[in-house]
C-alpha cells in the first residue's frame, strides 16, 4: 500500500500543512523538536486512531486549537482510498471515502503501518510494557476487534482495581467481585488467544530473518508468556477451559490482591521471552544480539502483515537508523528497498547509509513547516 498525500490541520505543531509522498523512501530531516516525529505519529494515528507516544488524545491537538484533522489519500491493492480523522474534546470522527464510520474499529487498519523507534531496540531487554505494546499494535491493525476487547479489558481492570484499593477484604461484596472476575476473564481470554496465535506466526518469520542476518549461526525463538499457565498449555485449550483457569487464578489471588490493591493476573501482566540458541537473551544476550533480535522482530512484523493482508504496510522509522550499525542498517534498508513505502526521520544524513538508498525524497522540517 502507498500513502500518496497527507494533510494536517491543528495537529501538534502543524497549523496547516500538505505533502505529497513518493512510493519509495521519504526522509524527513531537521534539527530536534521541529515536528519530524509528529509527522510519523500522525500517520500512526491515522492507522490505529492512537498515538504510539501518548494515550491522551488531547496532546495531539495544537495548543491553540480546538480540533486536529489528519487527511490522507492512499492506494491499496483494492483501489484508492481517502481517510480522514478528526480529534477534538468531543472525541474522534473517522471517515473513509467521505463516509463517516459509526465505529472506529471499521476505520482501524485501512492504513497499515509498522513503526520502528529507538525504544523498540529495547524490546528484548526493556520493560514488559514495551513488549505488550508491540503485540497490541500489530494485532490491533489486522484484527480490529482486538482493540475493542483491549479497551473493554482496560475499563474493567480499572474498575476492579479501584474496588480492590478502596475496599477491605472483610467488607467486600463477593457478588460484585464475581461480576468483575467474570467480565475480566471473558475479555482477557480473547486477548490471550490472539496474542498466542500472533506470536506463533511471528516466530516463523523472526527465526528465518534472524538466521539470515547472523549467517545461520543464531536460532531465535520467541515465546508468549501469559501471566498464568504457559503458552504451550494454552495450545489445545478452548476458550472455556482457559476462562476457567483465569477464574481460578483470580480466586486464588484474592487475598493478595486486596492487600496490594491491584489485579495480579491477566493480559496486562503478559510478557514475551526470547532465546538465542536455547539461551535466554534477556539474561545472557549481548547488546548486539538483543538489537539484532529487535531488528528481526520488526522485519518479521512487516512480513507477517504482508502475509495476513496481502500487501506490505508502510514502514515508519523514527530516528532509528542512527542507532543501528552499518551491517544492521544495510539489512534493514535492503529488506524494505523497492517493496515497502518507508518514512524515515533523522537529524542528519551522515548517520544514514545513503549509498544503499535508491531514489529517496527529502523533506526539510522546520518548526511545523515542510520544504521539499
Ligand atoms: N499539542 C501540541 N501543540 C503544539 N506544539 C506541540 C504540541 N505537542 C508537541 N508540540 C511541539 O512539537 C515539537 C516536537 O516535535 P517532534 O517530537 O516531532 O520533534 P522531532 O522533530 O522529531 O525532534 P527530535 O529529533 O528531537 O525527535 C516541539 O517543539 C513541541 O513543542
């Protein structure tokens, strides 16, 4: 798929800007704090209706504006599509080809993206939240229903946590807790199964790509680690037995949960594990191995999405090339070159291996203005 044109109004530091983009590589260059990441973020928001940097939509609206609008013209395999997303204090309004969508879930995933930012290089070693976000962003685009389940889950979790915090176990209503447990487990199980399936699919690509980058010397394994039980034991289970396990876990943790005022099991505590040649990368991997594993995962994400939707998503590289050495940079560039429309932000071209990039379009970014 390809983004052909984009327009931003009142989005962060963009008052009003239009740009046309090329099918290959588009580079946004400029000093710090000029609006480069804001541009990639806008493309990401148009894909998922959510920012990768903040959960507060208000932050996306220009400080002196009441609303932000992102418009785009794009080409997909099935034809041309125009997208519009409006953000205001009243919420979000989304249009596809001028038609307002009653549900945001029908809008999500019309434009698909894979975003690679420096914090993704921490995906192996960083906090579990980074790994959960990685799963959620990809699954959400390909299975929009997942985002709905996720929202529901967050809502129930919040209410349940508030209750655990504000109530003493001796005065707690068992009926009330039962209702929340059931709702939490019902939506949680759906998320867990989608995460498990996603990781199984991703593993196939990641393993192959990682072996390619390391000349066949390293075998990368990615494992979904649910907050209770194991991914293997989830293998043949239907939703009802997983639901039963979740309910038991919640009942068993009741005393501890009241003591700590928080829910201790569920998808909000899931994680991923990585092993190279059978050894845990989080504990034993070198920094180089961790970075290569992160790169393999991102490239696997591109291939998996291609497999699932039949075309390549857009690749957004936010200041990440300068973080990769020449070998890994070359690997990345050669993967997307001529197949994937790519958007790169950078403060300077000296850190980018330009000799490998064919026909890149360059945009200078200065204080919310673009100059081609
Ligand atoms: N809601 C907003 N309204 C107006 N301006 C905003 C808003 N949010 C952020 N900004 C401005 O956007 C600029 C930051 O833009 P951005 O994060 O895209 O920087 P960047 O060019 O990617 O820089 P770096 O190279 O440091 O990552 C800052 O000047 C900030 O003040």
